[in-house]
């Protein structure tokens, strides 16, 4: 399960693994106007969602890495 992989990340943060963890619990994501990150979390299990979100709340450098990874996917490049 992707959340298990996320838990195994020690010091290194991999935005691709984080995005997989979010989608594995039923979440989704999009970049909207002005590069704002929209997270779709309706229907996600509360405990799993809390764990996934705890990896990025208050971490602007991780949030930026996630945006970059999404942009790379949108442009068809490997993240």
C-alpha cells in the first residue's frame, strides 16, 4: 500500500510516493489557477487522510515539490 511506502520515507520526501498515497486512499489532486494545489479528499478515511496530510502541512518545500511533480506529469515527463 502506498501509505506504507510513505511511512517508510525517513528523511527524504518523494512527491510521487505522496501523490500515490493520496490516491490510494481515494483522494485526488489538481493544479488550478496560479499554481494553487487543490486536494480532493471527500470520502477518504479520516485516519489515513490525517497521516497523508501530516507529511505536507506546514512544509512549503514539500508542497512545492508536489506541484512540480504534477506539472511534470501534465507535460508528459517522468516526475
